C-alpha cells in the first residue's frame, strides 16, 4: 500500500450529522448517567459506545451515544 492509498477498513468514519456535538468523557458520563469508571471500563472491554482520541483526550459523538443506547434498549434481555 502506498502512502497515497487509504485502507477503508481503518479510516475514521465521521458522524453523519455535521452539527453533532462532541462530548468529553465526563460529559458522556453525565449524559448516560453512569460513573466515569464504568465508561472507562466499558471502553477498555470494547463494549461501550464508540469513542475516539483527540490527542490524549477521549471524546464521544453524542449521536454515537444515542445509537449505543438504542442498541442496548433493543438487545434481548438475559434471564439471570
């Protein structure tokens, strides 16, 4: 692969809504109403909402949080 070619599987897909709001980790936790440690743990496991790094800082698109919540709501419940 040359320097000018881009692998579509590894490129970042931006939010489809250009007016979407970018949230910090703390803002995402406030929006989801969960502790910061929980969101960090979900990110570590790869089970939480899609996130990205901006320099050293973790960010979330609000649309991704809404999409993730919708997926969690529509997921079949386990019988524990």
